[in-house]
């Protein structure tokens, strides 16, 4: 963070940090995971948008997750044909 835009990148980080609390997305967080579990690593992604905005997002490194320990099942919402027919016939 020694570039001239360091303050703008820091503002983008703070906006990302504050956003879930402002939207009421997450509840209380724990400082440490429960005994027997370890935290899943995360990475920060910095991106300069075409319109000149500085964006930052925190992503979880999902490839470190193990089935049965970190999650039990996966779910991908797939619309049924009836839903598509009703939605698109308007």
C-alpha cells in the first residue's frame, strides 16, 4: 500500500468490511473457531473497475474445504420449466 491510490484502496476495503453489517447479512462473529475446527483461509481481491471505482472483495478459498467437516451438502438452485414458463410468458 505504498502507491498514490493507497487511500482509495483502503476506503474500498472499509466499504467491503462495513457492508455486511449495514445490510444485516451476518450475525455475531467469533474471534476463534470452536475446538476441533480450523478457519478456512480467505484472500483479498483488488480490482479497478472501468468506470474508475476501486473495488475490494474478500473471497473464501473453497478448495481448502472438506466435505463432511466444512459442509454437508451442496445446493445449486435450478429453475423448473414451469417457473420459466410463468416468468417468461409475461
